[in-house]
C-alpha cells in the first residue's frame, strides 16, 4: 500500500512538476550546476499540491431567482432583485429589469431572501465527526506541541453526516476544516466545498490556499503541562513558538542556499506560512495574547489572517484593524473556560464598528447549522448597545469576510458577476429565527431543496440506520 | 441592591414569599399567558404580593397599583429552563467552581444540589437578563447511575434561590448510565432494581411513625423526621446491601411516587425499557430526559402518560443512541399527545439556558417546512414556560400568568422567540430585577475600546 502511494505521488510529481518548475525553490540553478547526463532519470521534484482537489462542479441549469431581497455579501442590498446563475457562475445580479437568459429556470423569490452561501472559517466536520466516538477523534495530533507537519485534510471523513446538516439547515457552501488546539502548531487546515463526495479530494476547494492552525493560551499549556513537558505556561507557549519560527527561518535560508537540504515537513509548512502561501489561523481568546501574537508575527515576518475564538477582540479592535487581522467570533459562547470568561454579546458588532474585520464562526457541528441566527443575535445586541449596522452589511460576517480570511475572495463570498454561483435562497429573512434555507446552490448546482426529499443528502453512515433520509 | 440582599438573607425562612405587599399593573402589552393559549393584544397583567392576580384583556388596574406601560411590547411569564445545571458552575473548566458531579463521593442518590446552588453565579444574572426566571437544576452522575436530587430554582438577585428542593431524582440510564454502572446497560438495570428494592426494604425504627413530630429534647434531626424518617439511625437494614443508608433512604420517596424520577435515555429501546419499569414499580413517577429517538416510540410514551424533557434541535447522530435524531422530535412527540418541555441536556446547560427562546423559535420555523414537524408559536412558548413547570409538578406555581402563579413576568421589546428581541424588564416573585451583569459591565466599559487619560480600569463605576 505504502509503495503504491509513493509511486502515485511520484507520477503526479512529474506531471505537476513540469508545469510548476518556475516556482521551485532554486531547482533551476541547482540543476544547472549539475553535470547533465542524457540518460539520467529526471530529478524528483515533489508536487506542489499533493492530494490535489478532484472537485468538479456538479451539473446545474441556467437559473434566475427573481423578486427577492438580495444581500450581495459585500454589504450591498437589492430589493426586488434578480440573480442569474449560469454555467456555475453568477452571470448577473441586479434589479427587476436584469435580463434573464432564454430557457432559464425562473424561481419566484418574492418574500424571500437571496444571499451568497455561508462560509465557516472554523469547523471540525470530518475530523471530529458524528458519531463522536474515540475511533473518530482525529482532530488533535496531541503527541507534541509542534505538529505543523500534520494536515487536517488527512483526517477528514467525507461521510460525516454533519456536512449535510450544515448545508440543509445552515446554507453553508464552503468551510475550513482545522486541526484542534491541543498543540501550539496544530497542522494545516483545508478548505472544502460542502458537497457530498467519496473522498476528501472530491470536496477540496480548487486553488484555495491551505491554512496553518496555531494556538495560544490554555489548551497547549494544559495538555503538555499535565505531562510535565513544555509548554506548561503561557510564557512556555510563546517560547516554544518563537524557537520554532526561528527554526523555520533558518530552514528556509538553508534550503535557499542548498536545495539538497533534506526536506523537513514540519518546517516546510511553516515556511509556507512565512512566504504567505499558507494562511495563519490563530486560536486565541484573550486580548493580551492576541497583542503578543501580532508582535510575534512582526518578529518573524508572517501574517496572521485570523484570530479564532477571539472572545476578547472587542478590547483591541484598534490593534486588529491596524495589523489587518480578522477576528472570528461566536455570538454568545462564554464561561466554559477562564479565557472565555470575559465574553460579551456585542463582540462582533463592536469589532466591526471599529473598522476591523469581523467573522462569525462556529467550531461546532450544531452552531454551523445556525450561523445566520448567530449573526442575527450579535447584530441585535449591537443595535441595543447603539451600534447601527444594516442587515446586508452584517452578512459580510458570513460571506466576504470569511472568504477573505481563507484567501478565496476572488472565487466566492459574494454575488459578484463571474464568481462561483454559491447561493442560498432563504424562505424568509435569514436573520429571523423562523427562516431556513429553501434552496442551496454550489457552483450553480442545486444541491438542497426543502421541497424535494431527493435533494436531501444521506451519508453512507446513515444508510440502513433509524432515521435514514428523514428531515433533520 | 446589596441592602436588599442582606434584608432577604435576614428573612431566609420566608424567602420564597415576596418582600413587599406591592401591586404592579403592566398594561397595554401583547400578553402571552404561557399555557399554550393565544396571545392577548392590549392585555393587562396584575401582580400583587408577589403573585399574578390576573392577566388578560379586560383586567382592571387596581387602585394604587404601580402602572408599567407595555404598549408595543410583549409580556410573558419568565422562561423556565426545563433542564439545566445553572448555579452549580462558575467556569466549567475550573474544577473548583464546578459542583455538577462528585466522582469521589461515597454518596449518590442522597446528594441534594440545593445547598450547592450559588445565586451569585454569573450565569444566573446573565440568564435573568435574557428572561429566564426559573430553572430545573440537576446534579450529574459520579460513580453511580444515581446523580442525586435536583431542585427547581429562581434566578432572582437575592440569596434564596430554591423554589423546590429535592424536586426529583436524576439517573443516567443510557450510554452514560451504562458507563456509570460499570460498563453495560444490563448492569445499570440491575443496579436500579437493587437500589429500589433496598429502599423498599428499609424499615423504620420500632414504634416510630412517618412524619411524626420530633420528640422534645432531641433525637433525630428535624429535617430527617419531617421529610424522610428512613434516615433515622434506628432504621433497620439487612447486611446484604450496596447502598449507603442515606442513598437508600433517598430513594424511598421515588419508590413511593412522592418524588419524580428523571431518567436520561436517548435510544428508542432504552425509552421503552424505562417505561417498562412502571410494571415492576407501579408508583414511579417517570420523566424522560433527552429522548432523542422518542419520536420513534411516541405513541408508547403517550400511552404511558410519561412526560418528556427534550433537547429541541439535536439532529446529528452524535452518539449511537441518537441515530434517529431530528429537529422534528419535539413536534412529533407533541403531536402524539406527549407533554414535552424543552431542556438543555448536555448542551451548555450550566450557562446557556438563555438559548431556550431561540430553540423554541426554531421549532416554530420548521413547522413551515415540508415533512418537518414543529410547534405552533403558542405551544413553542409553552414548551419553555408552562410545560416544564407542569412536568415538574409546579404548574400551579410557575410557568404561566394564570391567576395565583408567582409573579415571574418579562417585558420584551418584540416577539420573545425572535432573535432580534431583547428583554426590557423582569420581575421574579413580583420583585423587579436588576438586569446588569459582568457581561453588560464589560460591554459598557469597552463600548469605546480606546483608553482615556487613565486606563479603563479607572472608568467611573
């Protein structure tokens, strides 16, 4: 089995390597310095993207949703709006006079809302799937606080029934699966299309950058401190992180000088983060710790895309804004641990109002089914505290902001013409508790329809079990 | 506020009674009685001496009443959290503050949460500000399927939280019960049967009578005699027993049907096995807790006339005992004639009972979807007010605005089940409540995160 995989990887390397030598780290100069032998086998070049996406858009039909209230995901709103989906892309968005292609299926959106699909930057569907038995506990490689060499995608079980709930009840079309936070460096995250598939690769978002999960605070120091190993304190957390980033910088220099430097999969991930190819997602609750992490990013020259579980972001929105880091937050989770003790319901609107990038995230197989409701609560609490944010602007928390945090904002996250047609038609105002997705399209393919039981995905796990195919 | 607390502490014995003989009339609001009846536009709610006197359309405002204008608002009974662990925890992961379970205790069924409830827990004030006025508080299991005796509490800002102590016994009887019983459901069943028989076999000391007055000059502690004479040291037992005397004595009221037995089961077959206990122990007053797969045997639950406290929105096969999970469970049970209340079972139950309104609202929402079964708005609100009260046998005391109920009233700025709505005022036992808490204080401190001439720590208080 192992040798077959290596052979396959080598074959893929040949194909990908040819196209991508321009970005290889010094491979051209290295080969130039070596004596050429006409019969020598081509030097092995690792593929830039092993385990590549095999996702292809599912078939769709030209579709026009007319007469709906449209939130475009970037803060725009259209009443009596029209959204046209064609060839998997948003072909048009506008008012009632928007041209509709001949033969397009017209869907009456009167009294309904259209939004871009919900994007969750923080999910453990697939690596902490249902049922949550030990055999499925694949989110934390808690064997060393520094594990950047593990990739969450290698833990994702595509048959997790949670994916379908997020689609049908939550209108989630894209989500990032992250490793857990037991480790300081938890490993790489992967961004998925929320489609049923036989393989993880069948869900991988084509071209989406990978993430790097790092963690501050209580979890790493508790996990390793309990084993009497470093880190056992917050200062230990920082010390191990700094030493590790320094190793990565030295590795990058060594590789640049000598391409034959043996590959180090730990440090390769970190070099990807230093180079900006891998986006840093930092589990960090407390304001003071976020401030330290922002300085650490400057010290070593990486950028923090997003602080996750940023319960105290409201205390430092000025810092977040100045450094361009997003804060991914819950509406009202609090008090489950010390570092979540200072949560306030107005966290997201306060961060948004200060001009920083605010994101609603779930970290939860139930919460991911109601991110629209979570946003609604935060929005209302903000308004009661005097922060007026329009509904359509608040939808950014679920759309363009998380898309930007994941580096896929050119592809999805709003209803711009030419973007992927990831669209939810809601059966009412999506900020109402009484509203649910009526239909959900991913790349223009209708993959959920509340009126059509055949468009209700059932995972392999659920087949032959009580409740198979039931409404959920 | 603090003076109020001291005053309350001073009259602890009367704490469940209101402080002041005050009459309050809340007028002009959309009044939800909470018993499943439709809302009343422009209704009036009158509270006197801590109790609801009247609620409805043609209610006169008594002379001298303090009038609260609720025009454009909604007026409801306070939310009753149908299953929770509120007041037993400050921070979950800080073990010193967590009194849910006692893994090292020699006792099980005898455990009584009432003295552990902390009325000053942050979660009490946070939940009160969200309109929750009463809660069912259950201990969690330690080394036995018996968790002990839970209470019904109020969430007022005083030092006397207990509405009814020892309102029920809670047991784990599914996957968790199997674990507690040493590794199998079969073991849990034999543990339960043995324990109830040990309770049955307790004998009072010769010559004593249940509930007889304490003899002058001492003897048994008064609460033992008044509530449970089987605790007296002279009570006789066989040598062949597993339970401590305290634990066995605590199960006597369960066996006799004087105390509810709340049983946490999820799987359909576990539900049926629980219902079957009534054949063996006919006086048991059972309540099913959880019952994720209840819809599959809804007719059997209805026929047994056993009420259910269920999670509202569980729809994942999170465990193998919840394979048939669906958000339509509550609606299907209700439609089958089962009395269902919404609770929070293993769902942030120590801190997030304020989600009850959102959960109930979701059940109204799914009622519009093909194939789903939800609840009407009126039934959904009842599922977080009168239904949990009735399930706990307190329907005459709390959970609705019917005359004679305790004066637990909430004014909302909109539909209480809607996400955009907020709480404007709360009364508990007729006493107007403070709605500030740590979260609102932090909010106010950081409304402008920029620090001024001095750090935020010097903000005016």
